[in-house]
C-alpha cells in the first residue's frame, strides 16, 4: 500500500515534466532547510526523511556515517534501521557499510539469498527486512573529503527497489552532498572573515598602545598577552577593549581590606 506522504509518480505524456517539477519543489525546500543547519547529523536526518518522501518503495530510511570507532546511524525514520544497521556494524559489512567503504550503490534485492552478505542477510531477514538500497554521498569539496556517509533505504518485500528508486536515491544523495559542501565552504569563509577582522583589531590595538605607552610593537603585544592570561579572556576581546577605551586595564592593584579596630 502506498504511503500518503510519498512523491506521486505522474502518468501520461507529461509524466517526466511533472516528476521534475515535484523534484525541484522538494529539493528547493530541502536546500532551504539545509542552509540553516550547522551540524552534519541534522543534515543527514533531513535527507533521510526526504528519502522516505521521494523514493516510492522505501518503508524506512536512515543515514550511516563513519565515526571514530566505526559507524553510527543517524536520522532513522523508525526503530528498524538502527537494529538492522547494528548487525552490519558488528559484522563489518553489509549494504550501507560497503557503500561507504567502496563508494558504490548497493541494491540488495533479497537478503535471504544474497551471496554478498549471507550472515547479515539472514539476521536482517529475521528482523523482517528483505530489501535494502544504499548510496554513498560523494563530496567534491576537498574540505569535506574526510566525511564518509551513506543514505539507506529498507523494505519488507523482496526486490522492492527498481531503477526509479535508485535514481531518486542518487538524486537525494547528490543534492545533499552538494548542500553539505556548500555549507562547509560558507563556514570556512565566515571563519576567514572573522579571523581577518580579529587580526585588524589586534593590529589597531597594538598601534594605540605603542602611541600611548611609548613602547615597541613587541612590548605592546606582550602587554596584551599578559592581560589576556590574567583575565582569562581572548586576545581579540582585549584588543576590542583597547580600541574602545584607548588604554589597557592591566594588573590593577587589588584593594587591601581595611583593618578593623581591635
């Protein structure tokens, strides 16, 4: 039975154009949300739910990503993907693990008889999953090269996923990878801009101290570093204070407590 929230597959001569329009609308909405995310797992979660809407025969969806000590499942649309994925992580192979490691699409038509993963297939079938479709996200951006993740789809019927499902999953994965790369580029650009502004402020503050205290640039920098360490504040914050006040509040003598008469 077809889910109510899946993408309708139009019929007739305008089928391709209608499908294209639906895809554009969906990707536009997803792209707008992705631009506001700062965490990779949030992006992968949104992509997993997009897969469930867009891929006709998907019953469950999730994303797997490489972690320091193996793999983790994020964005699961039900409790089924984590259970099935846990088997793959334990064995070290399976559709989603192999998709990440070999950068391929894997369509497991019947896990009960698939010779590639006999043990995983047997255990997944015991959990009710007979078909899987996994596709790795490919990042062209070198800054995202260390990210390794795949989108995974699950079905309780054998031979559930056809070429249309494969194409749709590939489109979501490609769109998601591009969005993640673009977000990383924006964050790097923002970081460079902030660093340049911070360096300009520090340079200007050094000039203020050199003029006011008649010290060298190195001495002025040492004074700012001492103030940073003494107050446990960042150097750029010290620089902003110098620019605002025209001086450096450094090593103020603490007030001695007044003695009370005996």
